[in-house]
């Protein structure tokens, strides 16, 4: 007699289903008008033939006409059986416009967090469907919330998890099979909140849950020498640090593509997702002298409606100096780059997908294995890939740089600092034009804002305030960091 299956690890209890075809359709074993005949694979042991069934398409409620779900998280009970309630709940979420034909990473995070709740209930021997506790504190979800709070988890994280649990119970309360009184889960009220959008402030009505914990609305202070740029704290390199950085890039320790990634960031201010989603079609623009602007740059468009990703999908115009563009063309036509593109095509063929990618759409920067470093949102594989690459190559590049830069180079350096460094160098260039009376001083902020693609002039203004006495500010920050480190070091030695 075989023993019972007990799945002890959480990872064993989440099965990834790569693709669910015709997710919004019904299935029938009888012929249906408008139905699509399908046959299962060799289910009959005698005839070795499959069973016939019909897919009955429903109206597609995906705005793009897609009807497939990719990488669906299928949850299991401890004994290996299907956690039916949760799987039904997530499937109904999966067949909405948000997820049909799209990346399901957010759905998979929610599934993982709801499974944490199930495991807690099992460990505590609690029936998560029993909400009969007279006191709210004795009900399953309230006990879980208390456990999360005692663990030291942040309120934002706790609110996210209890929100998923609330919507799970809300779904069950609408099903006849379950006797769920939603009032015993949580109380809700409609409130108006003021939000900041790209075009300004607006008011939105939201459902507020009684179990929601307060979260801090205070904005964390920006360290001396840094500037906050759309949620990121960046620090420009000083002129001396910039010179050390550029000198190191000429070292043969770095591959040509690594140098180009850094140079594009330094000369255009582009973020890593933009640099790493440049395609071969954009390189073709650099080959035509007629595309060269009077200012000596080539314009490349990125963001919404283009094939290059940007933060928040914001439309941007990138300006590539002629010298940099020529370097990119030389790299793209090298045996080194062509070999990687060949591997990229081979990988596509091995995937067995009916879809393919034109040579123009292949990424400029690829790994030795022919993989992209960052997958663009309009890449047909984006929704189907469980874990999309998000520019980890730049992290390893920064580690490599720090190993070879002088000891006094800031240890907190990240690739995104190159964006702030571009802004600083561009600002210095503009101030020379001001001194020569070529442009007016009040034009500086608008020009920097345009090149940095800031939605709000306040963000650009923060850059300019930093640049006024940047060397002093950086020196103060470095003195603070060095003093702090030395104090900790002495305490360790004691």
C-alpha cells in the first residue's frame, strides 16, 4: 500500500501551466454550432485514438482579441490535490483583459501570497472556510494578520496580502457552494483619495477596508549629493570620477558591448531598459547620413508606439552623437555581434514557436548564449516567458567596474548614476553656451528637462540646484560615508 503524498515545500505546491488555450471558451463533447473540433492525444488504449470535443468560443473580452493565458499558477493542497477554490478564483482573474495574452507575473505573486495564508492555516490547524468565530480576532484571516504584524513585516506588505485574502473571500461569497458572510471578513467604505498622475493631481474613489493598516505618507529625505528622479535616487559622478570611469572603459578588461552600454548611458541619459531594447532597425538609422541632424546627432524615438522600452512607457527622443553612432554600427557589423544574433535565431527556432522575429527586430545587445538582456514589452515572447530578463547584465557590469576603479570611487555606484552624470555634463555644456551668449540662462532648465524627459520641471530644477555646488555636496556625502564606515569598523575591532 502506497503512503500518502505530503508536499512539504511551498515550491512543490505551485505548478506553472505554460499556456491555457481558448481560456474564455466552453468545452462540449457534443457538436456545437460554431464550435471548433479538437481531439485529445491517444486516450483510448485499444484504438489508440483520442476523444473528440468541441471548443465553443464565447465573445472575446480581451481588447486585443487574444484568448490565451500564459504561465497560469495552479495551486495544490498539502496532499497534492487541487486547491479548487483558489484555482477557480485565480482563473477568473486570469481571463480578464489585464491578463489575457499578457504577462502574468503579478497574478503569480498573488497566488504565492495566498498560498502562504493556506499554509499558515494548515500549520495552525485552522479551517480557513470557517469564519464562525464570535470574536473577529479568532477568525482565520485575522489570526494571520496578527501573525504577520508580530513578524515585523511592513504595513504595505501586510495590506497587500490581506487585500488578496479579502478578494478571495469576496469571490467565494458569490458562489452558491460556499457559505461565506463577507461582513465577517472585513468592512469596507468608499473614500475619495487625491493621487498624482503624469498630467497632474486627480481624485479617485476607492474601496477602503477596515483591516487596512496605516502607512507612512512621508517621503524619505534625499541624501546629500543625490537627486530623486522619478522614484530613483541618483548621484552624478564628479568630473574627476567621470575621468576615471571613462579611462577605465578603454581597458581591455571590458568587452566592446559593455563599453557601448556605458557610453550610450553617458551620452544620451537613457536608462538600462531603453539601452538594452535597442533593435537592429535603429542601427540602420545610423548608417544613413541623411538622418544626421544639423546639431550632429541622430534621433531615435522610444517609448509608447515604438520598439524601445522606457520607464512608464513614456515617449522619448534620444540624441546619439555621430561618433557614438559610428561605434554602434561598427559593433553591430562585427563577427562578435553577428555570432550572437545567429545564436538568438537558433534559440527562437528551438523554442518551437510558430511566431518568429525579423532580423530588424533582433536586439543590438545580446549575451554569449544569444539571449536578450532585457525583454521589451512588445516582444511576442514577453507574455509567455515566466521570468523575463530585466537588465541584470548592468548589475554584473557595475561590480566589474568597481573592482577596477580607484579605491576612492563611490562604492554605492549603480548603472543609473550614468543618467545623472549625463545630466551634469550636459548642464556644464549649456553653461558654456550661456557664457558665450549663444543661449539665455532661462533656457537651461527647459533644455535639460527635454533631454532628461522629465514630466515635471520640478524634477529638473532639483538637478540644477544640485549642480550649483555639486563638488561640495559630493565631498560632504563622501566624508559622511567614510566617517560612518570608520566608526563601525572601530566598533567591530573592539
